[in-house]
C-alpha cells in the first residue's frame, strides 16, 4: 500500500472525516496527533489507488484501530458506526446488509436462490451470498470500506445498493513485523457465559523479492440466551430445566498470503483463507411458542422471560469457509494489467428446533395426541463452490484522461437442501390412513425433504474513464455489460410439500443488460470538492420454489415461477469539506434512488414457504452526513448520521383475491433499514510520561425503528389469536391456547434503540492495555423477527448481548 500502518493512523487521527470515515476517533498518541499536515488516506474504491478525499462519490473507511475503539466485535456492531449501513441480523454467520435503506427485507433461511443487494468483497475477491455472507473476524484489516450507492459499473451484480470491502494488510518486502492481541469478556446477564479471543499476525521477508504474511485467530463468542428445555420424554414432558448461554460459539481461522516481486514491473500475491464458525444456538427470544406458554396443560405452564427461549433439542450453525485467490499486477508503463482469480468453497449446516412447526401441523391434522411434541430438527445444508476471474487494465499516473477496461467471469455451483427427520412420523401418518398423503420418494420419517441444485454463470465487460477538463473540473463515465444464466433442479419430497417427480423438475432463467455511471466533480481547492452523480445498479433475477401445498391451509399465490432483475437508478449530490487547517471535516451527500422491480419476499399463509415478487416501483430518498473535529491534541469529537425515507410506490395484487400480497402496498416502508441512524463519539488522550498515554473513547449509537418484512406492516399482524385465525380451533387449549377469544398482541415494529460503549486504557508505541464496557445501560434490542408457520407455531425476535465487561491487551514486537 502507498501508506504504512502508522501513516494511516496519523492521517485518521489528524482528519478522520476527510476520508468519509465513521465518527469514531482513532485516539492516537499525543506525539502523533499534532502532525502539521494531514496525510493521504489511500483506498481502492475505484479499483485504483486514490486519496479518498478525491474519490468523487460517498465512501466510508474504518481502520483496524477504529474498529477496536468502537467495541465492534462483528459486522452487526460495526454497521452501527457507519452512516448508511444497516444489518438484518439472524445470528452469527447470517447477517444481511443494506445500504441507504434499500432493502427488500431479511432473506429467510430457505431462500437460497435470492441474490444479494450489497456486494461483499475480501480485498478483490467476491464473497457475498444473500443468506450466508461470511461473518469474518475483524482483525488485521487495513480498513473496512463501504461504497454507498450502486456500484454496478465496476463491481457488477449484487452491488445494487452498494459495496462493502474488507481490505486486509498485505505482505511487505524486507520487513519483520509481529503483533497480537487478546481479550476476555463477560456479559452481565443471568445465564451468560464468558468469551474471549487470541489473535496474532506476523510478516517476514523470504529473500529480497518475496515476503509472507500470516494471521491466525481463535475467538470464543460468549452466550447470553437461556433455553428452557423439557426433561421428560418429548411426547409427555413433565418438568423443564434451564440451559445457560446456549448461543455461544467459536470463530477460528487463518490467512496466509505471499508476495513475490521478481521485478519492479511484476508482483504476484497468492493467498489462502480459512475460517470455521460454529455456534451452539441462536440469539432468539420466544414471545409465543405453541409448546411452551402460560396456558399449556400437557406440561407445566411455561413463562418465557427476557433473553429466554424454549427448545426441545439443541440448535446451532456450522460454517466452513475457504478461499484461495491470486492477484497479479504487471506494469506495462502507461498502464497496469491486473488479474484476480479466486476459488471459494462454503459448507454451511444450520440446525434448528422445528418441533413447534411440525407439532402445529400434527395437531391440526391428528388432534391433541402425544406425538404433537415429537422432536423435529430442521437441517439446512449448503454446499457452494464459486470460481471468478477478473482481468483489467488501467492507465497509470494522473493524466488528462484516466481509464480502466476489464472483463469478469463467475461460475457458481450450489447445492442446498433441507431435511426434517421426525422419528415415528411415517407410522403416525399410516395408522391414521394417510391423511397427509404418501410420498414413496421421501426419506423415511422425513415429512419434508428438499434438494436443490444450482448452476450459475455470469459474464461482464466493463470500463470507466475520467476526463480532467481542467484542474478543477472532472467528468467520469462508466458502463458495464452483463449476461447471466441460471439453471436450477428442484427436488421436493415429503407429506408437507408438493411432491416433485423422480429426477426433479428443471428450470432456467437468464438476462442481460447494461449498467452506466456518470459523475461530474468540481474541486474548489484542496479542501473543498463537490460531486454530482447518476448511476445504476442491478440485482439478478431468479426462480421461485414451489409452495408446500401438503400443509393444511396452503393455497393461492401459485404460479409466480420467476422474478426479474431489480434495477436501481441513483441520483446523488455531495461535498467533502475541510476547515481550520484540516482540524474539522464535514462530508455530506443527498440522494434519490428510483427502484424498478424490487425483489420482495412474501410468506405464503401458514405454509412455511416463501415467494419473491417484483414490485414495479419503489424509491429511497435521504441524506448522510459526517462531522469530525480535533480542536487540540487532547480531544476528538465525531458524529455521523443517515436519514432515509424509503417506500413502495406501487401495489402487487393477488389475482385470486384482488387484495395486496403480503404487505406489498403503495406507501409501505422498505424493511430492515431505519429512517434514522446515527453515532456520536468523543475521545480523550493525555500523556502520562515515559512515552505512554492514557486514552478513552465513548461511543453512543442510535438506530431507529424498522420492520423485518413487508408483511409485518399489515394491519393486525402482531395480533396472535391461538383459538382462531391464523391459528386453529379451541381444542388447541391443551397445547397452550387461552380461553376462546383471547389474543396475544405483539408489536411487529422493531423499536428504536441506543447503545453506549466505553473504552479506556494506556498505550505506548508497542503495547496497549484497556478495559471496556459495551452496552453500558444494558439495552435489550429487537434486531429481527423470526416466526414459524405464519405465527401459528412460534413468534420470536433476535436480540443483542447484554452489558458486557471486558479487558483487552495488544503488543507489537
């Protein structure tokens, strides 16, 4: 990179906001903060190295030190510190990103065909998957970049709303360097478990022309959810006990990269990345569960409290992520040729307790029999292999005319399937005369089984050029042509679903198009720049799965086999300003985004099936601003915020009823993202002698209210009537229904919340020791809704850790 780690720290310390970064102070040493001039912050948001202040669109860049100071332990925490970036969080390894409020809702766990709206990259390699974007360890990063607005020209499909990039530290020639850190933390809530991490990295030369960089880490994620579990037989439990910290887990991995530079012109950087994420449960809180509530009589009544859930079997996720890539740069003189080749392999297994889902069907079909409580795990398997190749050539230096041309190819093979092994279910169905039908192709005792095979190919040609009309005026134009083909083989079996014939049902979808971008920039001087942009992003279409017509009450909304490409036009005006000898920085951007064929998810009644519909017209309008000030060497202040107003501007009607489908009504908000999100921080540094400084950072984050899905905005969605619609008859009472006519009322809107984190310690040039408290006032948040069978079986929400106290240490050898 063009700047070293310490140069980057000084630059961020002297003018963090100049990079369009978050409002989190670096809190550099007192010896560093008074550097006379701000140093360049180099990013690659335009696929070439550039000072971020000169990048003519809205970008945030967060350094490794900022991430540590903020208390961010994962991408969900980090997103609260970045204006415009929000996360729909379904637990570790299942986060889904949105930028500028553009979202079609959280991707439900059985929607493998849905494409991402935000492109995610590890350096130059695409790693995004709509449902299972890797939850990478935030360590040994040079920076974390958020490119706001569509990046379809340079980054292609999936960068519809923007692009997120983890930029890692690269091997350095001729340098020995080693550093590491460790932490120990404990959530304060009852039933929580202790967590902590050990992480290390080193860089070493391999002769004069090569170097190696190695990173390894182990991070134990503390648990903070208590599970109420039955102790007797599943068919007739008599008592329950409490299991503490059931959502704990471990994230471990390594990164090995090498640099070979045989000449000044050629550099080759191969790399291996491995990470395994395993959790023992999910941060889910049950508010209603058919098998456990105050009205049950088939077992002792159960009251589920704060940060508690009911499970009959252990849940969890296993995510095995592997990446091999190689980047080659060759300087041809007037231009540089770059090749990026990558191979990604993912193996994900999600195990969930679906006993209440299967039990609700069993009761509805067979009545109040003991088998309603049969253990029924739902197993989601994902096996993915992706190969991508990008080849581009870009002009060197600063010229009157800068240009870049490239080609991209990607091939993705994915196999996804679900199984619902429920021992004894076949015998139950047969003894009753097969009221649920019979499928000889289903595995034994699997009322639901699916096996889906995908083959996805994408081709693209792209280019972008900037004409520097004068020293102040610049005009940028870009264009990307793309083509994609997707083939899908559907296999659905079992008495809960609509059976497919032996060999499966094939289907295909394809499309092509262009994605343009035009930017006009005006640089008043080195401290003031204004930009005007129009750009388009796109999100590829796909193929819907059949609905589970084997389940009672499942009908309608059939025939929507395909969904089309989503396309977004972004119109943006922004400025990047610095004042008072670059001690104050103010960056602001206003945007209007017009969305055609938004890909919206609809839950089909109580079928546990999802369909994607295209909403013809939607829009997002908003404002994002970042202010950073360093009045003297002791104090740092920062604030960043985003306001966005997003809504549908058309309605999708059910052809059978003439009514709006699943909340897809003109005027409804786009889900996931809040209208307002902001973060404020203050940092203090004071020298205490012998080259040591005391430092402290206080960060306060605010996230406004939002919805998880469009359907959550429907009238009375939060009213659960266990003895009527959308549930069953009064005979349900033994399994938890109150007297007829009684309802549960739950607010489906995810309430606004604020979190505070504080960190304080002592550091020198080589070491650091700190104490921290995250979630100071012990706020309980509702991050996403999670329910089964249209709320018939279970209604829950995902939540955050309670107040957490920790200790941190780092050392540079």
